[in-house]
């Protein structure tokens, strides 16, 4: 699994931004995928997740504003960030998880910085 995240940058509060994460090294369709974030001085937290079957899960703080989706034909997962707030500023990481030899293994991509200005 080789994950490459992109799309971060500076965005104004209330604007929109879309993050992408491409998987170039695995059978993407069988992976559960997720977006996590880590703000300075804070622990990494789950933002949104999508299973191989398309079920989604969101952190309460982003429900109704962020949308996770996947395109298995492009081996890519997306995070659409609408109406971001300054408190959404963080490094965003994508992750893939799959069962390997009976154990859940998580693979991480490099982070992409999102800065939301007020």
C-alpha cells in the first residue's frame, strides 16, 4: 500500500477544499479508508472513514460539513471539506486498513497541511 495525499493548502473559513489520497500499491477496493488529522499539540483523531462497501462514518465535529468518498476505479479516496472552520486547521492524513493474516493492518500516507483562515 502506497498512499499519496494531496490537496491541502490555505482556505478561508466558509470556503471549500477537497483532499485526495491515491493508493498506488494495493488492491484498493478491499481497503477500508480513512482521513485523520493532527493539530499542533493534539493527538491524531479520526475525521471520516469509508469501508470497502461504501459505508461512512464521521467525527461529530465535521458531520454535515465534510464528505468522504471513494473512486475504486481511480484507487482514490476524497475528503470534501465544506464550510471549514479555523479549528479544522491540522495536518490531514489518509489511512488504509485491511486484514492481513488475520490481523487488521493500517497503512499511513504522508500528511497534507490544511490551514483555515478566519
